[in-house]
C-alpha cells in the first residue's frame, strides 16, 4: 500500500477521537485521525508524525494522520490499511495457493465480515484486526475496549457451527515485535472470545508490516500467544 502527498509534522494534541492538532511547516493544522483507538502511547505531544495531504477541496480537514514515530520505529496507525495489506498478502498466493474467490465486506446472516474466501475445499470468513499497541516487544490487541470486536468473534463462532471455516488475522502495523497476544488487561472479554473461537477450530494468524514514510506492506508471520503465561499456541 502506497501513500501520496506525505508530509512530516509534529503532533500537538488530540481533542477527540477524530481529529488531532499537528504542526506542519510552522502552522498548526487540524488533521483527521484515521484510527478511533486510544493510541495514547503513540500520540504524545512533540512526537514526529506523517500526514497525508488531500486534494479534495470539499473536505473539512486537509490532512489525514497516517503514522507516528515511536523512538526510531515508524508505526502506521491508519485503520484502513490492514484490510488493504491483507488483500495484497493474499495476492502473493503464499498462504492460499488454491484461492478461487475473494470477496470483501461479505454479509452472512446479521453479520458483515471483512473477507470471504473460497479455496478448492474450504469456505472461510475472515476478520482483520489492525494492531498498533506494542509494549516491550509484545503486540497487544485491543488498545481500547471493543464490544464490536467481541461481537465479530462470536459471530465467527456461529459460522463454524454452520460448517464454515473462520480466521482472525492480526495485521501488526510495525516491525520488531516478538509475538502478539490478547490485551486482557484492557478488555478481558475479547481475550475470552478469541480463545473460545480458537478452541472451536478458527485459525488465528498475525502478520507484521514493513512501514516506510510512504508505504506499508506485509512482512512476516508472527507468533500468536493466546495464553502467554502458559506456553505458546
């Protein structure tokens, strides 16, 4: 995934979930934040950020906040990027060499999942989760309570009961993490739902990303630890 019109800035503050004040070329600009998560460990006053300038004159804000420097590490926080990264990863054919069908935003019952895939012998519903929270080399999801996320996991479990396969894919929007695990301190219900879904047979994957100032692309598979204190899963 490539971004055009990227400009460097300095983060000032975030008055609400949707906007941030960023210093760009000596001016304080209002930027749209493309992530409704908390990102408190990233969006610290004075940190360097990258914004994308929009050419749409009808927009209320001229810029989108795309990524943030955490020390020497650039982390993408665009919540729309993970779905694109996953699609590009699928297109490499490395994990699903016999993939026949790819559909996005596929409705099933009262649910709508990020992807629906078909191989020669499997029909798979997939949910994508973007991960931006990292602590001491461990990627954690979620960074804020997500009742919607729990609902998706329970709906995937219902799909399995009706004969479909299910996957949860964590797209880690950075490099350098050792493993990913549910953030039980933030939202224990999500961790419970994820473990129950895995026990029903769902595949849980994690993929890290190579992030540059203008791109984010899929990197390597990363270990998933559903029970980090009890060995690896």
